């Protein structure tokens, strides 16, 4: 068992605090994705777990052993760097086997290990090449292979796909997902690409300025972001935010007066609300409809249209100059300059209070993972 | 049509650059050329027309015969070689180690050592000749090659540390970290990751270090002037007399002295060209 436990981990460089007390509980075999804006401390946290930087305060446990003072090689972790960091003067075989050689493993064992990993990653024909003779995707595989051969308890990936082109990124993403299934190892994966986060993660940790903002399954974060920051971070295009005031409070919903004067309902927990509170209504672009058929209506003028084929994005401006985006059918014929009535379901609305904290949604959609759904269906 | 202009401009610039470099090369090579052609001429021909190429009438190997058969040239030569090679080896080894320590680790006195090294570049070591001689005589090293080697290591280190530090700083941080994750010890990281990557820089340093050592007359004269330990520059002096100078022998030994420098330079310059870091990251 190799659970990873972070207990109030802090990091400062000199007197600059980068991480302000991170608590995380990662189960054996879990695929955990760290996301957050650039500079929020994701890499720093990963380097602390790897043992490349000293932990200023707090406890780090790997497999129920306190590893704060262990050197990287003794922690049973392997790191895959964003820049791959292959040894440039060693061929692929040597790159992959160097760690084992240092560990004093015998030659036959090393050869078997490397060959096995190379086969899994489809790089067995490249073993004699130098890193400079490989393409970006191949280098990435070698870097992953170098991590695999050491049989680590925990894999650490720092934005491993960000140097690849779009097509290769999708392909490698799928392969990393499969690799996780095959190896069953614990993986901590840093990215700022939320498609990667949503598709790969069993659990996503959203970080903001050195703090964990929220931690949960991909759909939990999507359906129940607990802060405005998370709501804006998860989902693409970004959630729309509209300033509003609480007009009246009903048993299971709020009635809001939006900044452009429109009146809408939102099915959220009302217990902490007062009349006339300043709140923010959040509504995802994909929950908006171009027709006025979904109950809650807003009128807006179209300032830009992006046609992607399978869908179109309409960039809208409300009468009070609030900007919004909506996703609509690819067949939509709406054009720039038109004023349209858009609508949404009161169930799909998010509401955030003045402190940016979300009010719990009553009627959110599915938050279960495919595996959970399959299990439930099997029982029923 | 428009983009022809910058091309032309570049070509003009290249022409000027090349002209300057060619002129410089000619000026630098001319004395060497004169030394070499005259070493193959009779004494009379040297004085009659120093700039003429050797002809069948003026051709003579008397200088080489004198140097190779009737003097201890072989000994001088091997002394010079030993001193240079051993010094270069230790300058490179210690230089790279100091550079690695100063750039990679922050420790107490790091700054101070860095400043001392920088001062070593600015202050010529010859200013310390008297104390060096003092030191060597109390260590009983006067008239040994070790005296020269120690001084040359000290002389070469500051620049070596300075140049190598710059190169070590450019080795991506991730490479060292990857090695640390692989469980490679710090000393092994230095020898198996850092040194191979800064080989081109070490070649540069080797060339910079070798030339002043090979050509030095000052320290051999002061620290190791006795017969068995003379280096080539000092050995040549025996042909230069107060009244008569054996120009044939002087020129012949100088010509021979150029050979090893040339060979070492060729070896190292191949290293200089090699770009080893490509493919390291990204
Ligand atoms: N060695 C260091 N010294 C000082 N500050 C650092 C150091 N490394 C990182 N930082 C700072 O820590 C913050 C987080 O960096 P990082 O973890 O790399 O962010 P990211 O989430 O983009 O990976 C940044 O503001 C960065 O400037
Ligand atoms: Mg980063």
C-alpha cells in the first residue's frame, strides 16, 4: 500500500511563502491531478513530494512512512519532467537503465526490465538512439519509461504533455490513462489543461495561490464547485458570472434580480441568504439555450460568433455591458449584431455569495464516475 | 525585391568581418612562418634573406641535427610535456569541481571563494614570485617539475573556474534532479552527467591553459633552472649566447616546439565544435 498523505505542508523560499499548508490524502492506485493557474505552486508541491526541495513545515507520508528527510531515490517515487530531462549523452537504453544500474541491480534483470518497459511504450526499436535523434513524443515515452523501470510506488508527472503538439497530446493522454490501468500505481499529475484533468483524474485538486481550493472527482468539481474560482477554472469555455441581488427567498430556491434587470430563479441552499444580498449568478455556456424555452430568460446582443462545426460559441453582451458566452448548435444561424432571448434551467444555475463561496445546488446532475455507475447498474 | 536588401547588408558585414579576421590571422601567423622557413636554411641564408623560402642551395637541416642529436632536446621536450599535461589535467579537474560546487551548492564562504577566484583572474600570479619561491624552497620543491606544475595549476584555475561556472549554470536543473531521482550520488552526477555535458567548455579551457604554460619562461627560470628539469623554452636559451647565437638550433627547436601545441589544439578544437547539449531538454 502506498498511500500518500500530506499534512499541512508549507513551503517558503526565504520569507516568501509559496505553499500555505496543503492537506491531501491520496489512496493507493489513485490518479490525482493537480490543476491551477501558472505560478500557483503545483510544481513546487510536486518537487516537495519528490524530495527535490526541502519541506519547510508539515509532514509527508508515503506508504505510512514519514519521508520528509529521505532523499528522492529512497522515497519510492519517480518523476517525469515537463522538459523530459533525458541524459543527452546517453542512448535510450542507458537513459532508462541508469537508475537501476546505480541501484546495483544485475545486468540480466536490468535488460529484462528495460525491454519490458520499452515494449509497453512502443519504443523498443529506439533503444540505441540518442535523445537528440528522437521526436518530442518519443522523448516523452523514454522519460516515462525511465520512471516505469524503477517500479516506483508513486509516479509524479509535471505537465508531461505540454511540449507535444495537439494530436500527439490527445494520443499520449489516452496512453497515460491506459498505463495507469495497467500499472495500478499511484499517480500525481500536474497540468494546467483541464481536459487532461477531467479525463485522467480519479480526483482533481484545484490549487489557487498556494492553497487547495477544492478537491474532488471531476464531476463533483463540475457540478458542485465550492468557490467561484473553481467554478471559473473547471469547464471550457469558462462559466459566465452575472452580478445579482437576492429579490426573494423561497423554500427551495432564490429569486434573483440580475444586473441587467432580468429576474431568474436558482435552486440552491437558501439558509445563509438574506434579502438584498449581493450575490453572483453562475451559468455555464453549455447550459444556455438560444430559444426561450428553458424557463429563465435573459435578453442579449451578439457581439461575436465562433463556428466550430459541431457547435458554435456566441459571445453576448447584456444591456449593462456584462459579457457572456454560450454554446449553441453548430447549425445556428444567429449572427453578429442580433439581439436574442436566451434561456436556462433554474436547476443549472450556480450562486456564489459575496465572499465567492458557492451555495449548495439542490438539483445538480450526475457526479458519479463511469466505474461507480457501472457498479450501481450491475446491482440494479 | 525588398528582402534582398538585408542579404546584401549581411554579406557586406561578413566581408568586413572576414577581412579583419584574415588580416589578424596573417599578422599572427607571419612570425611563425618566418621561424619555420628559416629553420630549414643554412646560417648564411638566414642572414642574407630572412624572408626567402628555402631553395635547394640554401636548404639545410643542420639546426635539427644539432638540436636532436647533440643537445638534450628530448629531455626538455618531455619536461614541457609532463608539466603541461599534468597541469591541464588538474586545472580541468579542480576547475570543474570548484565551478560545480560554487554554482550548485549554497554554503558558507561560497561568495568569498567566488570573489577570491575573480581576483585570481585580475591579479597576475607573477606578482607573487618571491613568496612562491620562498614557499617552494621551504617545501623542498625547487628544481623539481612539481614546483612548476603547482604554480601552473594555481595560475590556470581562476579562469577555468570562471568559464566552467558559466557552462555549468546552463546545464538544465531538471537533468540533475532527474539524476537525483534515479538515486545517483552527487559525485557521480558530477562525473557522469555534468562533465560529459561541459566537455566543449573544458576543451576551451584546456587550450587557454596550455598555451601560457607551454610558452612560459619566467617560472622555469626561477623555480626549475637546473639541467634535468629545464622546459623547452628554457632549454632553447642555451643556444642563445652572449656573443654568438646558434640561430639554426634556436629556430629548429622553436619549430619542433610548435608541434605538440598544434596537435593538442587539433584534438581539443574538435571537441569545441561538438554541440553535446542538443536533445537534453524539449
Ligand atoms: N527556487 C525558487 N525560489 C524562489 N521562488 C520560487 C522558486 N521556485 C518557484 N518559486 C516561486 O514559486 C511560485 C510557484 O511556482 P511553481 O510551483 O513553479 O508554479 P506552477 O504552479 O506554475 O508550477 C512561483 O511564484 C515561483 O516564482
Ligand atoms: Mg509548473
